[in-house]
C-alpha cells in the first residue's frame, strides 16, 4: 500500500476524533453507573453509539481520502470557550 505523509496525518486526526467521541460515551456510562438510579435508556444509547463509532473507526481506510475527510468533518468539534461542558450523548 502506498500512502503519503499527509494521508497518515489526516487518518490519525480522524481516528483521534472518533476516539474522543468514544471517550464521551464512556464518560456517560461511568456517570450513569454511579447513580443510584441509572438511566437505562441513556446507557443503551451510549452503548449503541460506541458500537457504531468502533465500527466506523475500523472501516476507515488510510488511503480513502474522501472518507477520512468526511469523518473529520463529521466528528470535529468547535473551539472551546470557557470551561468545558459535561459530555452529552
């Protein structure tokens, strides 16, 4: 497989963006598990979203520039102003 340095960078950025969304889901799971009465619908939603993110990350190909760019656009976050809000899924 032949690829460029720029493709590697773009691919790693896309993977890290997906990873950050997986971490958000994990935070929601932890938050719910600590509650006396967890929101089971929220837990199920976080699990489904994590599964979809894992699948999307595994399907992404280093040399598929259009897919990598689409994933980056889909998962990028805007600039943070002030304290970081609690992650929501």
